[in-house]
C-alpha cells in the first residue's frame, strides 16, 4: 500500500560557500556546515552556477576524495577532469552539458578540474550539481573508479507533462532495470522537469532518506499542500513511499525543475574531514597520509581561508549608497555594482497579510486556495465545500474591520530601515565624485556612475510603487472601518411613532 511522504523540514539555499571539494565558490544545501547536516548516507548536495568571461577560467587545485561516490551533473557548460591514483596513474576526461561525471573514490583518488576548452575559449555559464553519497566502510579497501557518462547513456523517463533524467540508480526500485552507474549503496539521483499544472508521482522504498532541491520554478508538495520556491531544499520523513509533486504555473512553456536525491541509510558510524569520509578518526588520519593527499589538503585549505578573508572584507565594507535620496523622500534604494559590494537588504518584503486582512480572512483564503488546487488536480465532489467556503469568506470580508497589521506602523518601519543607509549613500557619492575629479578621463568610472544611476532610477520607481500601495491599503482599511461604524449607527433601535402619537 502506497502512502505519501510528509515533509520533515524545508530550508532555503543558504549553504556555506567554498566549502566544497575543489575550492569552487559553491552553494551547499546539504552536508557539513549547513543547517540540514547529514542525511545518511547523503553527505553533500551543492550547486555551482558561475559565468566566465572568455579565457577567464583556470585549473583548480588537486583535491583528494576518500570513501564516497561523487556525482557531478553538468547542466550547462563543460568540465574537463584529471583523476590520479597511486597505482593506476592519471586518467582524464571531459563532461559536456547533460553529462554526468562520476568518481567512486573508495580507497582514495585525487582530482583536478577546470572548464572545458570550449567554455574557456568562448566564455559562458558553468552550471553543475555535485552530490556525495557515502560508501559502506567495506568499500574503502577497493581501488577507485572514475568515468564520464554521456547524456545519451543516461536513462530518460517521460510521463504526462513531465520528464525525468536518471543520473544515478534506476527510476523504479523493483530490480527490473539495470542502472547506467552501478553503486555499492542503493541510491537514486533524478532530475525532474515538470510543465506547469502537471503532477508527477514517484515511488521510493520506505525508510530511505529523501530530499528534493528546487532549482527552477515553483512546486507544491501534495502531502502537506506546501508551495516550495526556487532555491529551497525539502527533506522528507522516512515513513511513506510516494512523492507527489505538482508544478505551479499554467503558462505555456513554464517548467519547474528539481533534483531528487535518495539513498538507503547505512546506519554506521563515520567521521568526515572535508572530502575524506571514513569509519573512525584514526582512519581519517591514515587517509590523509596517502601520497599527495597532505599537500592537496593544504592547498585547498589555503583557498578556503582566502575566500573566507574575502567574504569578511566584503562584509565589513558594505556598498555605501550611490546618491542622495530623491526629493520628497528620506529613503534611498540600494545600488548594484561590479566593483563595490552590495549593502544588506534594507528591509524584508511585505508579507501578504499586509493588505490589512484579519487572521480569519487570511485563513479562509488559504483554505479556499487549497480546495481549488485539489479540484484542479481532478479530486471529485469539492464544489459544495468550495461554494460554502466562498460564502463564509464573503461574510468575513464584510465584517472585517481591518484588524490585521497596522499599516501605518509598517510604513514607519519601512522608512526607518531605509534611513539607516542614507549616510552611507552620501559617503559613497562623495568618494566616487572625488575619483572622477582626480581622473576625469577614466571611462570605467564614468560608465560605472552611469550604470548605477540607471539602476537607481529603477529602484526609485519600485520604492514609489510600494509607498503608493501602502497609502492605498491604509485608505481602504480606514474606509472599511468607517463603513462598518456607519452601518452600526443605522441599525440603532427605532421608536414607534404611531403608538406614541396615538
């Protein structure tokens, strides 16, 4: 009997930077130094998306790997690699867009990577996913394997409104299919593409650890009726066998994309030190003394420290403002610059409840949206419930006195948070003006100044629209309160003039 897997937790893609294997400034969502931690035996899921100028890319330092299966999926761009083993020597290959490059590290191997020759010559975007799955302790005695699997070798499965690319394992777990990449750990990595308005159902063995990372579009996890946006990782409970995901957005051509990573847990003790996974601290130290490992780890650690120092420097010198506030406003949007770091977000986006609805109206709207989604998915017999809920919502809106958020307080907070950056904006303007005066023929500075002003004008327009929305909402709230008070006055008890005159 199949049952839907419930969501255990969701987390935004805020993984630590440059904590990955080869020193890329990646975005990690599962693994060491993240809020999710480990999902035995899934030790790492991270995304790299970087744009290279022509001839900008260069080789990364040698990086040792031990005790894991390392999957690198190339979404766009290309990667060429060289793997080194103490007895087998060096072996190289190239993984282009759509290919998978897989390393069974086992007893240990070192890897060096760089952009492919085509990407290096022409420039472009390198977009990859990297997944580490820990191997059983017994595999650490075997020799490593490494190879590139071209996209035509990887199985594809199509359904109604969706398609899946199997990067690791098999689509079904009934033993009837042979995987393109065989592993010692029962596991799957599948890239789903679902067109808007369609649903995909995927069955997995119970008690496997499962996570889903949405990297494009929006989807809804049907078990919890939860909308999940781009850059969000969803971790599921071990109970249940079915994942049911609905792609939001009915526009023609709209596609939501997400990665499913699942594996059977080992339930074994293990230790991790960066890219080395072993069953004990002693085994980790022993692995570090393999030929070349110590020097490679030192180089990677130095790169990490450089990135950490750069991040700290950027954090301390946040981008000051571009120019003074616009006339009639004490606030200024933030600029973007390729040479100056950005300031932090001045204030958080307004929540949907800021339109002034009370908690009861918000709850009814959410329940009605959920029923409409079920009806759209083909659930029968929902019309009476939807009709009754609409009636309740209409009555609640009429009675709503605007007991929701205080719009005026929200506006004051919004302005106050912008004012904190005003001094920085003026300081930056003065500094940039001095640079241009000292070097009036510097076209780079002039272009930067021009680009910043263009972006600044856009930000001012956005800010003015937010202020206008605040004012409209505040006025609507006040009108609603006056209308209700007027209605209460009209309903006061009437005197029977006929009886009095009689």
